[in-house]
């Protein structure tokens, strides 16, 4: 009975050992395997089996991009201004073996390397240049860190300056300068607004004056055309009246002729018609062709008078 129990225990231990030798590497991970204390191989994603009691997983490495936010570091600019800058480093492990054996504490090493590189770069720049050249500083730091961390199996993708904290006195001066700049811009915008308003008012007055002049011009043209039309109508009316008077006179003379009147009577009637036409308000008098010579007309009138 004791032998059976021992056999069962041994079988259970063997199963446990076999199960412990089966390893599954998840996505975006890598396992560094050692055999008898020496580097054996690097396992990538998938199922792997190690030799019991001989192989062991020395380090589990994350291959995804990682972010490390370092505490603010004191730096001194070229013009001897001390400020504090905190940085954010984005890195990725590209060689698990180098990462496992290249440096004892990779994160601490990156932090110290970042602080040293930052001091070197800022030390060559003045304060104003430091505050306005973040992109330049980021690029220089990324290039320097990427070269320095390459033997550790680490690739630095980018470096960002999170905060630049100058001394309190300089911060106060900068705030006053920014306030003055805002006030200056506000004054410029206000002046430009007033200028535009004045221009718009002047253009409005100009447009109004142009419209008034145009309206007056059209009104004068219309008045002149109305006056012209009135004079034409009056002249046509007077001409028509004269024509009707002459037509009536001509009709009367025609009737007298048809009645057998002699030449003297006809001249007297023509003279009477002419006298009536002359007494009118017409400014133009058309003399009929029958009235020829005033002397002959007067002699005819006297002869007719003496006969009666």
C-alpha cells in the first residue's frame, strides 16, 4: 500500500514538473531563458518547453512602447539662470538580451542619462532661447539618448520637456511682460477697430452723398424733360388752334365763293379773319397766300365801302 502511495506522489510531482516546463509567451512580450546560469535563448510569442531544473526564465521583457516621467531636474543656462525641467521619455525595448544583461537598472540609467544630457544641452543656451526652443531641445535629447541606450537594447522614440520652471523673480518678470504684451495687442486691436469704424462711416457718408447727387441729377433730368414735354404740347396746341382757325376761314371763303360773292368781298372776309387771328394770343401767325400786298387790300376795301 505504501508503494502505491509513493508512486502516486511521484506521478503527481512529475506532472507538476512537466506543467511547469510549459511556458506560453503572450503578445508583445519576450522571455530571456538561461541554462545553468548562462544565456540560452530568447522566446518570442507562442508555446515553449524548457528543460526542467536546467533552464529557467531569467527575465520577462515587455516589448510595447513605455513612458517614464522623470522628476524635475535643476539645470543652469548659459547666462547663469537656474531653473527646473522635468522630462518625459518614450522608449521601447528592441533587444531583450541586451536589455537583460546590458545594465543593472535600465530605468534608473535612463533617468540619470536624461538629466546629464539635459544639463549639457541647456548649458549651451541662454534663458530666452531655452524658453522658445523646446522642439530643438527635444530633438537633441532624443538623438543623444537613442545613441547612449542602444547598447542596452533600448530605442528612445521621443523626449518631451513637460515643464520648464524658471526662478520666481523671472516668472514675475515674464508675467509682467506677457501682461504688457496683451495690453499692447489689445490697444492695437482697439485702434484698428476704431480705424475700420471711421473708414466705414466715411464710406457710408460718401455713398450717401453719391446717391443724393444721383437722385438730384435724375430729378433735374425728369423736371427738364417734363418742361420740354409741356412746351411741346403747348406749341402743338397753339399750332392746332391756328390751323383750325385758318381751316374755318378757308371753309367760310369757300362758301362765299360758292354763293357768288365777288373778289372784293372775299378779300374783306380774309382781312377780318386775319384781324381775328392777330388779336389772339398766338405767337406765330401764318398769312394765307390770298392776301397779297397791303395796298391792294386797302383799295379793295374802299371800293366795297363806297358801293354800299
